[in-house]
C-alpha cells in the first residue's frame, strides 16, 4: 500500500533553515508528482508546493516562493523540502502527499506529517 | 487564486442524521473539486474526487454533487466514526486551495 513518511521537523529560530524529507513506498515513485501541504496549529490546510514526476516542473504558493525549494530523488524514492529564512508563520505540520497523476492533479494519499516550529 | 467558501464552519448532528456541507468557488472550476476528511491527529483522507466520484473503499453514505461554482457534500446517515473536519479542495488551477473546513460533531 502507499506509504509516505515525513521527517526532519523540529524547532528552529526565525531566519534559520530546515530541510524536510519524505520517504515513499508502495507505488512507482518516479511516475507520480508529489505535493507538500501544511497545517498551522488549529487551522486549516494550505497547499505549499508540488513537483512533477520527473522533477522538471515545480510550483509554489506565493508566501514561500524564493524561500522554499522542493526536490526529489527518484533513485531513492525520496522528496525534500528545503526551507530557508523561516518565519513564525511557517509554523505548521507539513504533510507530503502523492499526486493522483504526474503532478498536474491533486493529493490522493498523505503521510502523517512532521511538525515545524519557528520560534526564538 | 481561486477562493473556496465552505459552510457551515461547524455542525452538530445526531447519529443517523443527514448532513450537508456546501462549498462555493470564486470562479468556474468545472468538476475539479474534491472532498477530504481529517480526524484529530491524523492525515487528511480523500473521500470524493471530481465532485461526485466516491473513492474505492469509502462507504456509500458519503456523496458529492455540483459543478461550476457550487458544490455539495452529503452524509446520508451520520455514524460515530464520521466525526472529523471536512474540507473541499479545488485543483482546477494552481495554487490548489482548500475551503476553511467544517468541524462535524455528534450532538
């Protein structure tokens, strides 16, 4: 079955960096796009970024453009999110989620998430 | 960005009740609309895709309808295990956007 496991969350000071990872299994990773979606404590869901199946196309929500970078390694079935210049408003649980298709669709399977707390 | 307006924000109902949630898009999204639910401490789970298609394995008491800008999610007979927050989501254009969520509680 599809399994996505996020890691790398933690407490970080404003302005610092953090790198999240997502390990995928149970499907042909190189055939599907992958999303990052976040959820601030007690709040709703916010889409963050998506990367196409081949890594060639990447899209971001405006609030993270220029600060976050999504990437993937299809040889290792892993996805990453490099987060730089973190702000308090980036505090959230970050979910990776498999796309229904090549990255042009929507999340259909989700990991359990990893918590990022930005605080001094 | 496409804004998704979901209502109500919370809902209290009894076991066996019919429950309805609505979602309105700020522009025509055809049928590019999904419904998820999220139980406390868990990841969201896809229930309905393309406005009205039930994901394999999801109970038939869940259903969805609508197209264009107005969509409806219906739970025909509320069960205790259905307690969760429900979200609509559009994928017609990036950024993908979600409704604010509907917290469903047992009365």
